[in-house]
C-alpha cells in the first residue's frame, strides 16, 4: 500500500511538471490557405492571432470570422493533442478525463 501511495505521489509530481512545461510549449494552426494563424500554448491559452492583410475584406467580414474560428479551433485541438501525448507517458494510458487536465 505504501509503495502504491509513493507511485501516486510521483505521478502527481510528474503531471504537475508536465503541466508547467506545457505552458511554455506552443502549437500553430492556420486556415484560409495561411491567411490566419493562431498560436496556442500547451495549457490551452491563445497566445497570438496573425492575420494576413489580404484576408481583410470589409465587404466580407463573415469570411474572416470563419477563418479565424477555424484556425483557433484547430490550434486548440492540436494543443489538446500535445497535452494528451505528454500526459500519456506519465499516466500509462489511464483515463484521467475527470481530473480537469488539459488534453485529457
């Protein structure tokens, strides 16, 4: 029992370390043929949105909104995938979805 508790505590420390490391890692995703690029950190915070000036058409703001939305959703999905892969090495594939961890 004591050994199991030690393993759980180590896993918790390792998970906290990975979560801190994920804050420093970023993923980029673009949409509209690269007209919009969104950068998201591994802890699911949008860090930057870059818009190519040619994407700005005052007569079609809805298209730009759709492109931004698509890029943001793809960047968030990629960040969740990154976090899931990083945590998988620690948890050994255990389902920890109810623990409120990014990417799980």
